[in-house]
């Protein structure tokens, strides 16, 4: 491919649309919907999620369509049969579209899409060579696709950068008003249309070119021999030294070692694939790598299994541990297979991965189903041991429960709510309206309520477990007002939304500034004094009015009124703090006041105020 091909975009578009009509139509759909999302910022979360789901659907359909067309061309199907082949991605998109994303948590929705995306991506490489035993042709085809994609992305970044700078120059030099959304539209159009057209237009229709003898790319040889393989060797040396440490100290491996073993194994497998054509080379380093890599990897995979099973035994299975375990089994299978197969069939890497990626997303063996069952099993075991269950229902306890157990239950409850759905706990309660609870956006509020129904305290921080005292140091507090309230603000001139989270930085002061409509408001929280300073500056007169709110004082009042925070909703009158000065009034109406406070130092370690800041000026 020469540089002239970059400028021949119309030809690439015609070629791409003729060969991949469904894929190009999907690209147009993705581009239009993405631009619509940028323009319609007022869309609610439900509508945004449905449109995003449709974008994901079109994206997956595009990849699946690409794989099937390439397969049809490789087999020499007629044009009619090739287009009939596109019924499969259309059917998939219809089914996927009607899987309502609202029923899934944000995490499950995104991970499910990403897993299918990976499966379809590997399918693009494997499916055209389904019946072929020419592994060198498969390698050349796959690396060519990767090279074309990298080049397409490189040109796309250059194009976006150049056009964005041109728009910026018009804005700054000629005072041409450029809407900030135009930059995002430009990015979407380039990535949604230019990149796929350029990429698809350079995929050869003649698959015999992949069966020809080609010289191994020099840049790839440098990358693998002088960068990747030395890194893999260094990883291997470090991990073997750590393995010897475990043997001599007789200690279980650190959970973090899983990351290093996975990184080493994956980088090593990529290196193996990239230097596959050099397997019969006279280079001793490459020859030694082919003979020893998978054998030397087996003890490290055993280390990985010990580490992950240790964590599972302690804390059960989560989605992250599921995928670590799945990767461990996949890497072990690939290692054993390639050793037995004499390192020939590299297609097995792609086939095995796409099968695991796809089937880990759906059904009873999916990451979500297994993780949920594992955590509920732990939940049932702990609550049954503590006699918190009666006839399958949770009951409120009057006995003192050790904090370590409360923390374990809190972690499970928080996990289920965060990664699945609070209604998972509905069968455990007889007289709880879960529809009203699930309306809360903040997952911590939901978790606190579930714990409260059992007569337990929601413990989110591990340091609260170290002391057998619910008022550990620092202790966590959380006060909320009722939701869906109507507030009267006619006595004030200005309203500022407060969504503050103060935490100490390099010094004790944390500051924020707001400006507009003739005034400037500065908020500063001083961790040394526990005071929230609010400065109101009038633009015209430059008058400065300073107010100081002692948050420690307000915390003491609230903890005295609600020592156990058992009344979940605090009246708005108890969460309103008002001061007046020189005909200027400032009132904080907090919806949520939470953080951590140390009785030892008498200081906040962090604090958050969410609600409204109301200001009245005499001349406002």
C-alpha cells in the first residue's frame, strides 16, 4: 500500500460498499447515533443506555458481517450466496437488540458487550481459514489485518488532529464561532466512516496472496527479538525467583502475582505468534524460545492457579476472579496443545479464545451467573451461621454481631448491588418494597438499608474491623434528607448546586470557585479547623462577604440526634445551615452529608456535602 491510496477514498468507499454493504451500513448507523448522543445531552439515562445499546449492536453486527464476507470470498462463493450469508449477522443484531440493557447493571452490560466483541474479533481471523491447514497463510492473513488496522488508525489520528487544529485556528485567528461539539462530531465521522472504509478497502479479495512466500518484516523482527522476548525472559526470571521464595518461606503466593503471571503469559503468547514464521530459523534465541517457553510456563501457571484459588477460597468468585481463572485454564490448554502439536496449529489460539469469550457472556456458566451464585452462597453461609435467617428469610437481630462478620456481609451486599441488582435480595424479605429502594442512585444507600433490615451496620472500610467498636477511629457517617422534595427558594437571589467531596491534598485547604450572573462564590474547606469558608464577591461593587460554617459542630448535632443513624431520612430542617451578614444571607440545604471523622485528632479525613447553596444579596 502506497501513500497515494490514502487520497483515493472514493474508490475505497465504492470497493468497501460493494464487498461489505452491511458493514458499511452499520458504520453509517453508528456514526449517526453517536452524533445524536453528542447533540442530545439532555437525554435521560434510560434513553442514553438504549441508544448506546443500539450502537453496540451495530458494532458487533459489523464485525460479524466482516468475518462472514471474508469466509465467503475465501471459499469463492457466488455474489448471491455471499449476500445471503449476511442473514446471520442481521439475525444476530435483531436478537441482540431485543435484549433489554436496563435489566443489567452497567458493569454487566459493558463486560458482556466487550466479551462478545473479543469473540467476534478473533472470529474474523479464524473463520476464513476454518478448513485450511496452511498455518503460514493464516499467520500472514491475521498480521496483515492487524497492520491495515494500525495504518488506518494512524491516518485517522493525523486527519483528526489536522482538521481540529484548522478549526481551532479559525476560532482563535478569525473569531469564527466554533461549537465545541463540532470537534467531537469530527472525531466520530473520521472513526465511524473514514477508518472502516480505509481499512476494508485494503483487504485483498485474492486470498492466494497469503499463500505466497514473503520475507519476514524487519521491523517485526526487531520488535520481537530485541524488545518482546527480552521482556518475557525478564518476567520469567523474576517469577521463578518468586517461586523459589515461596518454596523456602513456605508462604502462599501474593494475590498480585496473578497479574504478573498473566502479563508474562499473554506477552509470551503474542511473541510466539509473531515469530511463528521463524520457528525453523537458525537463530539460537528464537529456537530456544520455541523449545522451552511453554514448558517453562507450566510451573508459573501452577503458581497462578494457587494464587487465584486462594483468593476464591477466602472471598468467593467475582467476575474479575472468574476471568483470571478462565484465562489460566485457557493458557494451560494452549500450552499443552501446542506442546503436543509440536507448535504447528496456531489457529487453536484464536478458536479456543473466541469460544471462551463468547460462552463466558451467557448462560449458567457465564461470569455473571457463577459469580452471583458464589457470593450468594457465602452470604447464606454467613447469615445462617449468625442465625440471621429463619425459614429462608432474613430476620433483624438483637444480638451483637462481630464487626468482622458485619464487614464480610457488607462486602457481599455491596458487591451484589454494584455488579448485579438489589432485587437479588427480594426473596430474603417479606415486607420490604424493593421498587422504592432500587430508585436510589447511590449504591451505598441501598447497601445501608439492606444491612439495617438485618439490624447490622454497613461497614465499608477495613479499618472499622480492626477495633471492635462501631465508632472506630476514624468513623464513617452518612446523613440524608428525603428525596423528591419540592423546595421554596423565593427568599433568595442565587442558587448553586453543591456536589462537593473534600479531601486533603498537599496542604490542608481544598477550594472550589463558581462565577456568573454578577457574583463570584468561592468555597474552601480547611481540614485544620474543620471550617467550610464561603466567600461571596459582588462583581460591581467588589464587596466581599465571608461566611464560616463549622462542619464539626453540625456533625455533633446530627450524631447526637441520630446516634446510630437508624432514621435513614433526616428532616431538611436538620440539614439546613444558615448565616447572615450585612444584609447578605447564605444557606446550605444539604441532601447528603457524609465522610469520615477522627475523634482522636478531631479532624475530618474526608467530607462531602451535596445539595444547594442559596444566596440572598440586598441589591440582587
